[in-house]
């Protein structure tokens, strides 16, 4: 794997991880595994259940943990189903790059 494709997978993995762990649009995926509780103006995550349900809840509440699985899934997908997975990698990488640019622009405009 060359440096460009490595960078592309890094940005795609970043975006997929953020999509799963933080974005409102995927809250339905997290809902069976944890609740978000607001207290004193802060939001806390309460993990539901025991066993595998709790394990998945812990996974979905940790961007570092979810990031490892997202990176592994994207890498395996690219290695074994390149023509199917690469369009998604490109889309995620472009969206991830746009998100990083937005953070920079917001910092500069303060």
C-alpha cells in the first residue's frame, strides 16, 4: 500500500468512526446499547445491559475502540473487495477532509 492510499484509509476511517460514535444520523445504531443523559448542561452516556450488549455499548461509546474496528473493516474490505469498497472509502475520505477543513475554518474565524 502506497502512502496516498494509506492516508486515504486514515481519513476514511476517521470519518466512519465519527459517523458511528458521534453523529446524530446514526443514533439509532447506538440507541439499543446506551442512553444519553443530560445533567448540569453536560451529556453523559449510560451503557445498557450486560454481556454482549454492554460490550457493544462500551465499544460504541469509545472512538478509539470503534476506530480500530472501522480501520480493520475498511482495510479488509479494500484488500478483498476493492471495487465495491473503494467508492465508499473515497466518499468517507472526502467527507473527512471536508470536516477537517471546517474545523480549521472555524478556528480561524474566531
